[in-house]
């Protein structure tokens, strides 16, 4: 299960906000840490909307919270770009645009490869008279 902190760490690496020891949670990233849980909650709501899920879900409140209901591949592979884009929106619009474009691209790939649930299909041609003589 991926945590909000893991997505935060990945986003800080993308944004080049790691200190020389590789630590992402420093004094320079304090503002980002406070904003991250709410932004991840927004990204989770967007994911649920696009996947057709309805109803209440648990929004994260801290970096230690798990990202529930979203598989790890999407959480760590896609959400980091969305988080980086939203964190940089005011201070570096060019980088924010790049990260947002990458987020949109990966999100589109993820949802285009998701299997659809179509249920059981019966008589797809609706009983067309003499349909057995046609090329389908």
C-alpha cells in the first residue's frame, strides 16, 4: 500500500528538491508537506471519478496515511506528476505545465488499458431477419 509520503518523496525528486543527502523532507519543503495531503485527496477524487467509482472515500490527512483504493502502480507512477504540477503551479509555471502534461499522458495510458466491465452480452445483432446470410 502506497503512502502519501512515498508519493511526496517521488514528487520532490522530480522537482529537484532533495538535499545533498537525498532527503526530501527538509526545512525547504515544509510548505509542500503541508499542502500535499489535500492535493493527493483531490487526485484520488479525480481517479475515482474517472474510474466510475461513487460514494464516500477516506481522504488522507498526513504524509503517513495510505492511499486507499488506488493501486500502487498508479499511485507511485502517475500521482507524483500530478502532485509536482500542483505544487509548482504558482512558483514555476513552466515546470508545472511539463509535469501536468506528463500526468495527463500517464493517466490516459492507465485508463485506456483498464478492462471494461460490460456484463453478459446476448444476441448482439438484435434478431435481424436472415442475418445468417450476411457478412459481419
